[in-house]
């Protein structure tokens, strides 16, 4: 895929005298658009959810499946669908990093929207996102909002399928709650700090030894300590636990 980028000055020249909308860059090869959602101002230690979705330049879209176990589905989009979603985000201003706060709103949910750019990712934080609002927060939220179920046959090159990761992040937060079972894999700690917890990466073959994927927050024991454990699939561009810290609000 050829990547084309127009700077502000070049765009201004194109606009002069023609009154047409600005030309927009082609989607990048890697991460195109990602939406992470956090509920409330106080984060639960170790609760690192999957993003609502992550879209890549090759057309891969990984979208979280709601439920107590962290799983996802994968969609394969056409180049036209990828370009449409990317340009919609740019028109909404999401190509420029910013923070959009909500006045007078307590305990608001937060969206962290990441847009891929040649110069590096742009992240916008939206407090109390409401895609129906008429303000700048509403416009930004509409640019990021996506229901994968709304994608039509013309948008897809293959039917959706279960996402099968090659690696998982296992995030452990110490707790005084009694454990229901012993952790059978290598020790949960020490690991990389993520959201006031410790994170290690395990191969999918190792996680398969646990049996069915455990519910998020299930309690396991290792080394005489109980931990609330979250087993989270890693996305195609997530190399290690440190990557997860990049998307925190």
C-alpha cells in the first residue's frame, strides 16, 4: 500500500482558489485507528481491557467481544473501507493529539483514540464521550465510534472469525481474597508494571494449559500470595507488556 501524506502548507495551496475539501493522507501500513474505553476515574489495578477495536492498514480489524472472558473477533476489511474509516477520523480532527474534557461531569467514562500517522501516533482523550452531542467532543466521538456489526458485505473480504492470538498478556494484581486454584505456569511475578499490577507475556500454547480461558479477575495463588489475574489476548502490533501502558488515559 502506498502511503501519501500532505502537510498543512501543501493542503493550503491545494485549497487556494478551488474551495474543495482538503486531500487526506492514505492509511498507514501499521495501526490505523484504535479505540480504548475506560469506565470511571478510578482504575481497578490490573484491569487492562481489550480495545473496543483496533484497525490496521492491511485491513485487519480486531474487535473486543463483551463478556467476563477477554476474547475478540477479527474482520478483514477492503482497502476502500479502511480508507473511509481513516479519513472519517481525520475529518473529525483525530489526527491532532488533544484532550477533550467534560465540564461538570463526574465519574465519566473516557475514550482514548489512537490514529496512526507517518510522524507517530496521535492520541486524543475524550471524557464522557457522546457521539450524539453537537460539540467538539461529539464530533471526535463520532469520528472514532465504530460498531463492527454494522460493516456490510461490501466492506469485508472474508467472514468474521474468532481472533486467535499467538501470545497473551497475563496481568496479576496482589489481593487478600482467597485463591480458588494454584497458578500452574511460570511465576506471575516479577513482571512489567501495568496499571498498578504486574504483567508477563505467555505463548498461546502455555495459556492453553489453563484449559478454558479464565474470567477476568479470577483469583490464583503462586508463591504463597493470591493474585487477581486477567488473561488478555495481545494484538498484532503489541510486542510486550510495556506496549499496554501507551493506551492508558
